[in-house]
C-alpha cells in the first residue's frame, strides 16, 4: 500500500508529535518485531527524557495533533482491550475544548440550515457558552404556546466534516497496514475500530441523528422517576443545528455544589449505576459517555443526561449474555457463566467448558473475599475480557463499549459513595431483568410467540408448496428444451465475444513480436 505525499506528511507529523511527547518512551524495543524496534529507538531520541507515563504523553500528543485525534483518543478510552486499562483511564481526561468560532458565524449557519432569520427563530440568542471540536453551544430563548422558554442551541463547527474525512482516510490506511502484518491487530479488528469511530463521527456531525438518539432515550426513560432527558425542539433542529430544552441543574462534576443544594450523594451514586444497567439490559440502548460533565442533578433530585453523540446498543442476545454473566458471578455459578459464553458462540467450541469455568472461578472468587467497598464490577468485566482472549474470543465491540461505560459509571457512582456495595446495587436490576426475560413468564411468552409463528407458517404452507412445485417444473422444462435467450441477451453475448476475440488477437500479436525480438 503506497501512501500519497499528503497522507505521508500528516502521518509523519502525528508520529513526530507523539515521539516528542514521549508516547514511545516506555515501549520496550525488544518486544517489538525486528523491523519496528529501530524506529522506536529513533523516535525516543525526540522525547527529550519525557517519561511520565504513556497515557499522559498520549493525551498531550493527541490534543496537539488536532480535533480528529482528540476524538480518536476519546473513542480509545472506551477500548481498554486495545490500549490497555491504564492508558484508557488516562484518555478519559482528554478534554475536547477549542476556541469558539463566534456568534455571527453561528447565526449564519442557523439561518441557512433552518431557512429563517434568527429573530424569527429565537427571541434572544446569546454568545457561545461552550466550544468543542465538533460544535459550540449557545443559550437562547424561544417562544412556545405556554410562553418563553430557555433552550440550548448546538451549532456545528464550519469545515469540521471535511477535516474529519481526511483524517479518517489516514486512520483507515494505518488500520489496513496493521491488519495485513499483525495477527493481534486482526484479532482486535483494527479496521472495525476505525469503522466504529467513523460512525461515531457521522452521528456527532449530523445533529438530526443525535436528536433522534435523545428522543429515543427520552421515550425509554419516560416512566423512570429518577431520570430525565431534555426534550428536542424538532422545529429548530437540522443537520447543523440542535435545539434542546435547557437544563437547570448542577453538573455532577461540581460535587460540592451538589452537596450544598441538599442532594443525597449516596442516592445519586446508586442511581447512576442502576440507571446505566437498567438502560443497557431493559432497553438495549444506553448512554455510552456517562462522565460527570454529561450528567446533572435537577431540583427534583433526578439525573439528567446530555450529549447523545455516543450511544451504545445491545441486542437481546447480548443483554441476556450480560445479565447471566453478572448474575452468575453474583451467585458464584461459574459453570453457567461458561455455558453462556459457549451458547452465545463467543468462545469457540474447540475449548473445554470446564477449563473455561475454572478460569472464571479465578476471577470471581476473589471478588467474594474482599470488602464490599473494594469490589469492582468494571474490574470484573475487564478481567473477564482478558481471560476470554486466552480462549480465542474475538473482540465484541458492543460489549467492550458496554464494559468501558460501566467503568465510567462505576467511577462516578463511587465518587459519590466510596462505600458503595456493587453486588447489592446491581443485584435488584439484574435479578428483575432475568425474572422478566428468562423466567417462567418469559418462557410462556416465548412459547406463545413460537406458536404464532408456526400458525403463520401453516397458513402460508400451501402457497409455498405451490411456488416450489412451479419452480421445479420450470427447471425440468429448461433441462429438456434448453434455455431461450432474448435478442437483447444474444446481442450482449455477441459483443462480449467480439471484445474477447479482439483482446485475444492483440495478445497473440504481442507474443509474436516478443518472440521475433528474442530470436
């Protein structure tokens, strides 16, 4: 694969910045392939003695390279299976902050996107209050049937889509090279990693999709008294503009203020973790960026989530997988956890269920011998993925995203309640889901659905048999009488034959000339 000059320049610049910031300083060249070791030694000459940890160095480097790489770093923070737990934790601190592009440009973008003047859309429209690589946010007031209401208006940064597109092409080239020469890169599905990042970028740069995610999430939690999602103003939303209900609340990042306003900190911690599990298992649709800056607590004590650019989805199979794993570890049924992995097809059948269960016991038993405050469900899943890699389980991106989100959610919960008992907190949510979806009631409902499908099949059976009989008759007739082609088909075949004959003739002439020259 040949890199173009522009691709080479951008990648060389990125590599130089990483080397200068000491990203490669802690890499042991002896552990690398022979061709890569000298490159790392040369790169470390630019580090200038910086050896303060690969995670911190990577955060510094990505912030300097550009917004696309900041997004890459934020995404890799959700993939500890690729960069390791320590670096993933460091990347969660990567801040996506940029200088605002000004109110006038934002107004022009809004008016072009929505086809109306700004004073027709909003009674007031303020200066930007926050700016990141993808967008900036303004506070505005809009008129509704019940009066004036405060709203948050998110505006896409000019030219950002083109910049992301260029950088993603570079990342694809590197991923393809990695998978071509590294079996570990193939196991980690590096091309699929960039695919997922590209999908995330598309979601984050088309605010109609983010609005749809927010709307779906709001519908899912409408009956949850402990959770609230800001409403979408669809009449003031388009690809480059997103208008949401303004949230009057305190960010969880300001814990002192949360406590000063009289909120129960332990209840908030418990609510963060249980809400995440409920969304993942009950709805199969969860907020995958649940850090303190994206969570607020309102005056009613409800959690309020914002920023729906990164969301996770789980199918019924994955939800059952998650529930049975967590429940199996809670009740110490390691054999059942092993069987679930094999039934889901995540671990190849060539391995032994008993040996896999033994490995799982090595993970689970220590969790039951330490203090409740020291138990980490996120650590449990991290160890689980490490063990499954030994048994040839290929990376499941949806499960890794789930695991990393649990790490973040658990971290937020523990910040508000350092003595939080993870087992007791997770147990009611997991147990309720299992009883609802895997218990007697669920089996009766599954049987009912199966009978319904059989009834539908039975009603269509005569038609299906008749169609099959007709197809068999047609095939038999073709075998006996031959295949009739239309004039159009015959003309096309003739043209293909003529082209083939011309190329054949040219090839013969070329070979003849070559033979003459050689002789």
